[in-house]
């Protein structure tokens, strides 16, 4: 039996269909439910993730932000199949990340997820050309499955991806013959070569200047819009975080807040503007993390006063006095 791979036109049609689906629900491609990851070093336990919840819709392009040590890189390693959760539930494209065996995990990393590292040198083999680097994951996957694509088909797809990302002129160059931005776009093409359900990127613009970072983000947007690939980017770059429709902040091993952006049309001028609104994340127990800048500004510590209104909950600094 032969397998026919989807064309770029097929993928573009799927991308449009995915973006037209309802925002959330049972169709979430990535589901993390009360995810826990505990590391033990010299008898000392560190909870990197402390009951983290996250839903990512199929076809979404989103960013994860957080301070160093917040748990975002731990989460990315779990989603990439490089680490295993201690407790909780995590599913990506129907795969249960807690129960996968070693063979299933290897196949998952080859076929379900693509990964782009911050260090450009970590993404590419230095002795291969750009086209050869992009074709390599297809060759490895094909060998494992008894030959899925012919060498010609692999070469054609590699060139299509390089053209899509605007770097076809680099196809015969080795990494040392390319700029950092070109290397990172080739790395994105490598991550996309096996048509993964999810593309994960850990600080992909961390080593690049602002202009080049814009080009890299444009490449992610192109992959998202033309191929329908779900993309999750970990970043400290506020310019990149501000370009996506949804930014989720992680603090102390939990999702704390998220910013949703939408385009609105001014009724008076007819001009479009992007409006951003911040939300606190509410867990199953009814707990939420208020942004630190909010609580510090109002001097909120230890406890706050609450009042239930017909359509909202009021939160105020504690004004009680010991008596």
C-alpha cells in the first residue's frame, strides 16, 4: 500500500478550516491538565511544574512567556517528548505523553512534533547543505517505516519548504555559508519537513537582532497560515509575543495569565486596530494568580477582600484592622 502525501494546496485548505473552528473545547490539539514535574538533586526536590493547565487549539500560533525558572522550558521539553511528567495529564495530537514507551516516543519526536532550538548551531548538521538538512528527517522517517517517500519526492518537498520560507537561494549552502537568520529559517524548514502536527520553538530569536527576529517570526507565521501547523513559541522577546493572538504567561510552574488580541474596526474612522486584553487563569479549585505588578501597585499581600456582585467579583486590598 502506498501513502500519498498532502500537497501544499491541501495543507493550505486545512489551515483555513482549522482557523474557522471554535476557539476551545474537545478539539484542543494540546491538553495539559494539572501537570506536575518534580526534579530531585542530591536529595532535594524541586517542583518545576506545579499543576499546570494549558489548552492549545489546532492551527493556533501562540507564545509562552515567563521569567527564568518559571517552568516554560520544562513544559516545552515535555511537549517535545524529551522529558516525562511526574504526574497529571498531557496529550498532543491524541498521544498520551505519560504512557508512551521508548519506541513510541521516538516516533512521536520524528513525526508528530518539530522542534527549533535557540542555538542555530544545534539545529543543523554542519556538513550538509540546507536542502540536505531539510531532507534528512524525511529520510530517517522513511527508513523507519520502510520507505515512505522517494528521494526525488524528498528533494522536491525540501525545496518547496525553502521556497515557502524565502531561502531557496540557500539550498546548496552549508550552515557556515549562511547568516544566523538564514540558518534559523532553514531550521524551521527542517522542523516542518515531516509535516508535524505541532512545531515547538524555544527562544528561536534569542541570538538574533531585532530585524532578523522579525524575519524569523514572519517565517513562523507563513508556516502557520500556509500549512496550518500549530506553533508554540517560548520567548522573552516582547516584540514577538506581541505579534501573536494569544500569549500565555507561566509563573511558579503554573499558567498565570494570558493576553488575547483581536482586531476591531473603529466605527467612526473605519480603521482597524489590534486590541489586547489580559486575563487571569482560573484553575479547577477556583484559584488564580493576579499579576505581580497589579498586587504590588495596590499593596496587596497575604489576603484580599472579596465581594460578589451580580456580574463580577470585586477584589480589594485587605483593609481590616486587628481588633
